[in-house]
C-alpha cells in the first residue's frame, strides 16, 4: 500500500502529521506492506537567500497578530508536538528557502533513505534551530542521515532534481492541495492536515479492504 505525503520541512503541522502516520502504522497489522513517499511542497517559495528572520516575527506580521498572540499560537503547537514525542523550539525557527532541501529529499529517495532524511530535516529545523536554506547546514544534516557528502554536494552544486520538485508541486495543484500536509492513501483517498493516528489507520484499513 502506497502513502504519498506532500509536505514542507519547515511546516510544523507536517512534522506532526508524519509522526501521526508513524503512530498509525506502529500498531497496524499490515504496516510492513506500506510504502511512504514524501513529495515537495514549498510554503514560502519566494523566500530569498540570506533572509533568516525569526518565524515568530513573520507569522505575527502575516496574520496580524500581536507578538504575545504569535507566541501563544506557537506554544500550543509545541504542546501538541510534545504529546507525540516531538521536541519543538519554535522560537528558534527562522525563514528559509526549502527548494534545495526538497531536491535532496529526491536524491535520498533514489538512495533508499528518504524517510531518514525527512526525519533529520524536520528535527534539525524544529528541534535544533538549523537554517535549512544554507548549503552547509543541508550538507551536515544530509550526511548525518547517511547520505554521502560527495553526492550531496554534487546535487546542491547543480540543478539536479529541480524538475522533480516542480513536478511534485504541479501534482499538488492538480490534486487540489492548497496546504500541507496532504496525504494520498492507495492512490485513492486524499486527506488534508495533520490527521490523528486513528483517522489515518481507518483510511489505511479501507484502502487495504478495497485493494483485496
């Protein structure tokens, strides 16, 4: 059974959704038959290189929130993350263009290490406060996830996998995915948002039943 996830590595709900899927699979009797693929979706595709302003500041400006309101919203997200074992330090997150991070996720998919890199990127951003728009940060995270440094630098120094990212993003448009995470289970069921583990488990059950 195939599960496709459109997400961005700087999206706190996407990391939460990834963990919810893992929890849904942890107790699922057919978890070994499930393949998970991550697809590219940029929340801030126009983010310029070198703009690393705090996300709390940008969120407050985007939604017209007072600083304390933006902080309260992030505290709520941090609490939700903690409830499923994730450690968020949202006050340390900074703006980043994630196009190159998505290219590396496609490289990792070809190498059979996409899940490992996705987890490493999420953790680096939300727990470690790493700036994922910088190549040296991406090299450090990717090599830590088991990718060869030479391959990582080759991709970052070229246009490799750029078309893969653009195709993923066009597919999201065609699917009607206006936000992330966006799940497609068994090529049939689409779910938007960080769905709870029990919801994801029920959709997996239905997909398995209909594929029998």
